[in-house]
C-alpha cells in the first residue's frame, strides 16, 4: 500500500477519534485510536508535516471545523470541540453536558442538553437518554433477575427515542451518528431489516465508527444478509468484512483479509487479536498461542479476547501459563467477564468443576450475553453429570447466538450421554451446518449413527468419509471406517482404510493399540488374499509390540512359514519332477 | 422482586387495585377514607368478581385500569361504576412508598383472626373479614407477603407503576397531567357528588379533605412546572419527593405498554397457555396464527421463564407445516423445560430431575409422523421407548407404545423392511423380527393395554381397547393360533370381539367420567382418532389422508409435559371416538344407516369436546352417507359446510373424501376424463415411500381399475386388478382383496364372459361370509346374480333366489346404488324368466324398473338408468301401452343424450 494511503488513513483516524470522543462513543474511539497507533511506522516520521496535512484535511473535510484556532491550540485541546456552529452559550451548555456525560450522569446530561439544537448536542442528548435507559435497565436486571439471569428488564427509553429519531429521520435531519443510534434502537426493538438499512446508511456516510460496523455484524446472521447490504467501498469495510467472516466461521477467508490489512496496520492490536482468534477457530493452536503471547507482550494489561487465549491454554493443558494469565487478569481488572472466564477455565483444567461453574456464573452476572461463558458452563455441568443444567446452559448460548457451533455440539454430546443418539443427531446436524469443514462434527454424527441404538451404518460411513475428507486430525474417522467395514464384511474397503490409517499413524508417530490392530488385520487380510510376503511384513511389525497381539502375530507367522514351506516343497517337487 | 411471595408472584398495580377493592368488600368503613357501604348482594357479587379476577385465564396480561373498570361495570353495573371511580380516586393516594406501606399495613386488618367466624361475627356491623385460608385470603396474604419482602427500590418501582397504571389509557399522553389536575379538582369530585345523589348516605367530605390535603400544596408547583419541561417525572407525586420516581417517557406513552402492562400470576399465565394449546390442538386451521405469534413474542419478552410459550409456538408452527421452525421450537422447548426440573413437575411422569427427554422424543416422533417422515418417527419413538424404560417412566413408556402402535397402523402392513426388522424399526420393541408386522402390532397393543391397566391410566386403557377393537375390525386372523404359527385354524374376523371390546371401552369411560379419577389427560384420544381413521379407511371406501393425524398427537404429548386441557374433556372425547369406531364397524359389517346414526351421535353430542380430526371424520361420514342415499347433489353442500368449518390444515382430508366422491360421480356419469384426473390426484396424495400408505395406494389403484373398466379397457383392467390382488394378498390386506375379487368378477361380467367371472364372484362371496362382511356380501350376491343372468335365461331362477336372499339386507341397509342394481337385476330376472306371465308380474316388474331408473337417475348413472328405461319401454311395448312406452323411450333417449354428452365432455377440471 502506498504511504499516501497510510497518510490519509492516519488523518481520517485522527479526526475520527476526536469526533467519536466528542460524541461519547468511546469504544469506537478506542478502536480508531488503536488502529491509528497501529498504522505503518514508516509514515509516522514527519510529524509536523502530517499535522499540517491534518489541518488541511480538516479545513476541506466538509462536516466540521471552520478552523479558528492554531494547530498548536488544537493539539492542546486534544480532542474536544470541533463544531462551533452554535453560540457560545450553547457551547457552554454542551460543555456542561459533556462533563455530566463523562461522569456517567446521563440523565443530567440529557437534561442539560434540552433545547440545544446543534447536531452534536442533539445526538448527545439522544445518546445520553439511551444510555440512561440502559443504565436503568442494568439496575433493574439486578433487581429482577431470575435464577439464571434472564429477566424482563427493558430499556424504557427505546420507544420514545425511536419515535423522535424516526421523525427526525423522515425529515432527513439525522447525521451518520444519529443514524447509528437509530439503527441500534431499531435493532433492540427487533426491527432488524430497518436496522440494517439504517446502519448501512450510517457507515456509508461515516465509515470510521467501528461500533456501527459491529452492530451491523451482529445483524448479519447469515451470508445472504451480508450480500444484500449496500456498502460503499472503504478501507473500514475491509475490517468489517474480515471480522464478519470470522463470525460466520469462514475463518480462512477472514484470515486472508486480516493478513492483507496487517500490511497496512502492522502495529494494530486488533488485527493481531483477530488473527489469533482466526487461528484458534482453525484449531491452529500453536500459531494462535504465539500471537496471543505477542499481543500480551505489546499490551500487557489487555483483557479483551484473553478468554480465547485461556481456551487455548486450556486445550494445551498449560497449567502454569493459565494460572499466570488468570492471576494477571485478576490484578488488572477483577470484575470483567473475561477475567472470570479465564479463572473458570483454570479451575476446569484443575477438575474443580464447582468452582469453575461459580466463576462462569459470575461472568454471566457481569454480562448475561457473554456467549462463551454459557458454553463453558455447559461443559462444566456435563462434567458434573448435571445434564439438565448443561442443556439449559447450552441452549441459552444457542439462543443468544445461533451460530455458536460449540454449544450445538455440546447439546448433541449431552443428549448422547443420555443415550439418546437419535435426538442428539438434530444438534449435531446444526453444528455441521455451521462448520461443514470440521471433521469433529462429522465424527460426532457418525458416532451417533453407528451407536448400538441406531445402527444405521451406511449413514455413519458417509459421515466418517466426510470427516476424512475434511482432514480429520484426531484420526478417529479412519479407524472407525475400517472397523465398520470389517463389521459389515467388506474386507477390501476395510483394508484400504486400515492402510490409510497406518500411514497416518506412522506420520504422527502414534503407535497405539489401534496401530497394532491395523497391522494385525492387514496381516490377516494379506495372508487370506495370498500375498504372503506382505502378510509377513505386517506380522513382523506386530512383533515389536507386546500383549496378546504378539502371540497372534507369532501364530500367524508360523502359519505363513508353513504355507511358504509347503509351497516351497511343492515348487521344489515340481522342479524335481520337471527336471528329470 | 422475583421469587418474592411465592413462585413468581409479583406485586403489580393491578394487584394493588384488587387489594383496594378487597378492602371495599371486606371492611368498607375501616378504610381511610372509608368506602361507602354496599348492599349485601352487591358485596356478594363483588366477592365473586374478585374471585374471578384471581383465576381468569383468558389472557396473560393483567387488565389495564380502564379494562378493570369496564369489567367492574359489566359485572356489578352501577355499583361497579361507583367502585371504579372510588378506586380511581384512591390509587393516586398511593404516591409514595410510605403511603404504600401504610396501605399494606391496613390490609392486614382484613384478614380474620383464626377464631373469627362470619356467622358469629363480632359486633361490627359490616365487616366481613376474609378467612386467611380462603382463595381471596390467600391472594391477600400473598400480596402482603410480596410487599413485605419487597426492597425499597421495589416499592419505589411499584409507586411509579401505579402512577403509570392509573394514567396509561389516557387518550392523550401529553395531556395526562392537565387532565389529572382537572380531575382532581373537577371531574372526580363532580362524579363523587353524583354518587352522593345516587346512594345518598355517602360521606365524602372527609375524603375530599384528604384529597385536598394531598393535592393542595402540590398544585401550585405543578402548575409552575407545566409550562416548562416535558419530563413527566417531575410532575409526579403530589408532594416532596418528585424527583425520586421519574417515570420514563415510555412508561406513560401507551404504545410502549410492554413494561407497564404486567403479567398475571404464573398460574394464570400457565392456564392461559394451556387453553391456547388446547384450542390449537382442536381447532385445526382456525386460529389466527400471526396474532398468536405476536402474543407469544410479547409473552416471551415479559416472562422468558414461561417455557410453555415455546411449546405453543411449536404447535403453531406445526399447524402451519413449517418444518424447520417446528423442529427448532420443539428442541428449544424441551431443552429449557428439562432444565427447569420442578417447574412443571406434578405428574407421575416427571418426578426426578432427569427431565422429560423421553417426552421430547415422543413429541419428536409424533411430529415426524405429522410431516410424514415415517422412518424418522419410528426412530424417535423407539428411542423414546428405550429411554422410558431406562428411567422407569412407565407412563411415558405406555404412551410411546401407543404411539408406536399408531405408527404401525400408519406404516401399513406392506412395509417389508419393518416386518423384517431390518431398519431398526422394531428391534427394541421386544418382539422378534421373525413375526409379521401384524403380529407385532397385536403384541404391542396387548403390551400397551397391560401396562395401561397396571398403571391405571384410563385413557390409555380405553385407547388400547379401541385400538384392539380396530385391530380386530381390520385384520383377518387365524382363530386358533395367535402365536402366529403357519397352519393354524380357519381364517376369519371376529365381529363379536370387536363389539365386546367397544362396549368394554365405553364402560370404562363411563367409570372414569363418574369417578373423575383420571390424572392424565390427552394423548390417547388423539391416537384413537388416528387409528380410528385408519379403521375406516379399511373399508376401502375412504382412505382419508393421514396428514394432520398426528397434529393432535403432537399436542397431546402434553400429557407428560404439562397437562393441557381438562381431564373430563379428553375422556369424553374418547367416548365420542368410540362412537366413530362403532360407525366404522357398522360400515364394515353391513349397515349404512347405523353408520349414520353413530356419526350423528358423535357430531351432535361430542362436537364440542372432540378433536377436530374426529369432528371432521363425522362430517365426512355424514356427507358420504348423503351421497349414498340422496345422490351427489345433496352431498356437495355438506362438503362445503365441512370445508368451511375446517379450512387449511385439515383440507387434505376433506379433499380426499371429496375426490372419492368426484370420482364415483364422474364414473357414474361417464365423464372419463374427470374420473381419470380425480383418480390421479388421489394416487398422488399417497406417500411415495414404498410400503407406506398402503391403503391409500390400494384404493387409488382400485379406482384406476374401475375407470379402466368403465372406459372399456377390459384387458388392461383385468391385468391391473390381478396385480393388485396379488399385492393385497402379499400385504395380507384380506379385506381389500375381497373387493378386488368382486371387481374382477365385475370386469368379466362386463366382458360378457360370465363363466370366467363366476369363480371370482364365488370366491369373493365365500370370503365375505368368512369375514362377516354382510354389506359386501349382499353386493357380491347381486354381482353373482347378474353373472348368472349373463349365463343365459335358464339361470334366471337361481339368480332370483340369490337376489331374494339378499333383499332384506339391501332394503334395510343398502345405499342407493346397491338398491338400484338389485331392483334392475330383479326386473331382469322376472323378464327373462320363461314362465313370466305378463298379467301377474308385469306391474311388479315395471315398478321395480321404475324404482331402479329413478335411483340411477339420482346417482346420475345414465347408462344404467337408460337400461332400466329401455326395459320399461320394451315392456310397455309388449303390453301395447303406447303412451307409456313413448314416455319411457323418451326418458331413455334423454338418458342416452346425457350419457353421450358426458362421455364427450372434455371436462378435466376438478371442482375445488
């Protein structure tokens, strides 16, 4: 990417950070600032130059700023105040409101803004009202929460806000931020289509608001919706698309997008974290772990996304590292759902499931929509043999995000534990729909089909074949395929799969009982097919291992030898007969 | 607030209003300000009204203030209106937590002390204290308890809600506060003065004072504020703590009602859901789906813990045949309800926290059956059986067995794969795979009955009995060998057994109705229905679509999941079903009028409780009866009535019956094209899976053969008929094979080779006798007689004898067609008899012919009517009655013309 591109990016981002902060959209501002810092190092050298550029852009950039201050002043003021279309008095009121807003006194802020007409003031008023409602809702949730955190608390401001915003929208008085807020409210009012349209309009006219993109992403529950969106081309769109692909479990595509973005923003933590998540989703744990370590090195007090890191550590059973991570997160911020999740993971790894559940519950208390906590809690309940609770937890996860394949998978597993393979199939099917290229899902389905209750072997074989085609790393499928074929008396196919399985195990240097079984079967098979030499090779390999297999192999070898001898004598007899 | 005061009992504005009314009821004078004393009758009615309010289940939302007022006025007329306005004036008094506190303190005095009895009441003239254990007392105590455990925030919220409640329905939200001021100073008082005029002895002065005391000081400041802000929160409350309870805009704007309209108690909501589910199960295609959907969405928002809403959603989607959504809802419902453990416990089936997974499987099975996925349904049901066994859930096991029985009926006997036990269909059911499917079914039914008897589940016992009766009705079996040995005794049916079982089942029903003993509801009725349909199908006349069969079944699994519907209803429903089964047995064993009687009994006595499937069935039966006795023209309107009552979902069933009728009609008229199309549609409605829907397929083929016969493709018809016969034989559908035999005889008769037809007719006749199919036997005899006639004049006496034998049956129980055929055959016998004497028998013969012709004309069978007229004309000719002869021949001509017209008609459009 040309440095000019980076330059404009820098300018845009700087402006965006200020504008977003001015409107109290801190998360988006944080994001923009992160990307700003993460921009290509080389271009950030000439700071004066860039500042000048910056000013120029501001003058030309339509929405804001009749620059009356010197650049220096502006630098001091930092972020505040770009719009000055209002009178001084209004300006003061706005300052007051912002101060209230920053101290989280939203209602006061909204009140202080009453009667002000500027766009920023209007937006801030709406936003403050909305947040006041949200705050109230959260307090209500604490009061009203049911046993598992569900509650009927709603943001009471939504209806009136929607009314006002829609009337403003009709007279096209809404700017991009207003449209964003309107979109958010529409989404909460379950008007998803309109919300999509509104958010699209918002990001098209002001692409730098990452929160708007995130809202849009949450609305794109399947690829079709994404394709139907009317989005202008912008580099922010690339971020969105990459993130969306990850969300839709199209991980490799997402990864590719992030890699190209990385060239532009080499220092961006966001990209780093997302890349790590992509690797995690692709089950490339080593890569993911490396990236997370890198991320923590750069940003040691980061908590965002660290729960994923803890998952990796969990899978890799790194007790020490996980405990360290948990300790560090507690020191950084104790009451974050991510922190609680990390601790929960740690306890889970230590097989202290009650404690783990306690922490997951705490995580959910902090954020009832924290998806992975529900799923992980489900896992814990399964471990504790509390199947109804597990099912409930998984189901909540699924209802929060129907694309959470882990929860679907967990539901399937739980029902399988209950010896209801047929019922479980539905859930596995949902999981496979979400991850058609994940061998584990196919294996799980295959196991259901071949369970002694169902015994639908054809379907099981089809599933395992899919698993094999999708690079089944754990190697369950090949072995199962081979065994199924043996049971069905299809020895030729069985031999084929045993051979493949042997190859796989040799590559993995995995020499378990499976390996011995495969050798033994192949030995037997070759012997019966008359290729004695081959059979001999297999049998001698079995001799390397102990156990009853060894004796079998010895017996078989003896048999082979005797046959060979017999043949030899026959041959010699024949040759003797023919020679005279 | 949740969990306070018992399960989900949340103190709401409505409940506060109820408490105020209770105060007015119990101790009007002790209230501050006191209520006016009510006449005792009015107090009585008020008590009833309050009782009713605590129990109604017609909705899940509590009524708004206005609605409450309307109901009050409705129930208590003038007094109600007055009470309402007093209520209205009292609610605003509760505008701070302190006042609420005082109010609830005061409520405690309403509860009678333990020693108190109303008869020996204390001197207090008008206090009717409420017994703590009475329903109202319980309600009151729950309210007080709920208030006592309320946090301060909670009571603050309640105050806010009370304010919103009072003003919610106000037409103009912005004007609320102006209104309110006006009311306080003007309207309210005016109204109150009106009461004074009405009731006279009111002393409201004290109250006015109070009002003023409360409102007075606030008035000025309020007015001052009115000009300023728009935040209504500021204007709330009369006194100091204005800012403490800001009402959000939305709470006042009516359209956001979500929050301010609160739920009724959990019991009431559950009752509402049950009722809705019952309606859904019953009224196929009569519910406004969208409305229900919207309702459910609202409910889910308000009370996500009411998992039954998911169940309703499932039912709703099931009725709309939305497969993915149905699957989704079903799984969601059972996922959640399993986790809720005790939430809906109380039945024998779900004591432990093991959950109701087996019930989920059961529902899954019936759902698949509803959608026609037989294989899947079998899998699910088998798994249900297994899981039920594993958890010792006997009730579930019995129900699963019943469902399996139904499935076996549904799958039909022809499915080789199941019979061989290959696809796991029956492996776990406990019978060896070597037995034929029918034996398996029989064993299954017995097992089901035994289990039901053990568990004392009356519905299930009744269901199994009905199913057994139907099995006996439907299946021919060897008498001496129930074990399924090859060369057992004689083949035959057992009408006596059927009758006995039917009677038994209804005795049992009577018992359980009188004892009211049944703790389980639901299921069996529906299954009986389904099987019932099958039973009717057997007759070969109306295989009715099975779609929608399981609809009820799916719903009825609430037996286990949650007791929807009321016990007596389902028992009565079963009783109704037994009448339908009786109709079926009559149809089979030979009396069309008695079929009508049974169907009529069902339609008139059980229409309100029966499932829609049952009602539909009785409608169809009656319509078919009309067709058989009054001709097609009369049946058409009956169908229209039925179609109006059951649109959409049940249509396929009506459609099938209608198609059968259209086909018959078209064949009679000779509209071959139309007949072909109808037959084709009928065949297409059967499931494409081999071995499934055998009866429907057989029926379609049967009709195809008849079409071929009428259109003159005799060879082809005979070939297809032979194929059909062999397939029937293979599938051991003996009753159908009799029909095919008779049809073959008919084909040969039409081909004028009576000799070859005879064996078929005789075989059919014998089988009819063995199987006790009286009606069919009569028809077979007529066919046989026709064949004898075809053999030559010399056989006429024999034919006559046969006809005379079956005359009582024909005249007593036969339909139009059979009667007409018999009449014609009789006339022909007389005419072909060499000893026919014109003097003595001519009158008689002519009469027969006339009757036959008229009957055929009603049936619009122009060919045969023509024949009758032709014979008539010949007779008249011989008797040289020229005028009559001309009339007859004209009639003949008319018939021929209509026939030609019909045959030439290219009409192939099925009437809808």
